[in-house]
C-alpha cells in the first residue's frame, strides 16, 4: 500500500477555532507514538528516518534555497 502524506507547519492565532475544526472531522485516536528521528546528509534537501511504535517512515524534505 502506498501512502502520500503532506505536512506543513503554520502559525495558529486561534487554537480553539483550529481544534473545533479538527474535531468536526471526527478524528480517531490511535495512541501516542514515541518517535526517534535520524537525519542523513544528502546533496539537496533533507532526509529523515522516523521510527516509532505507530509510524515508521523515510521522509524526504525539499528545502527552498
């Protein structure tokens, strides 16, 4: 199975509004994930191995210059 995951970081000026919008999507709690991230030197971008008890992923970040 192939999963495409998009992540972004943003400032939130109204955490209550953001939480209510997320709750309206009926999220499912699957547990707490204790994660360890290992970063690798690459020619461009960043490469990270994320190991956890719920999620394991090899993640490539394209970094703007």
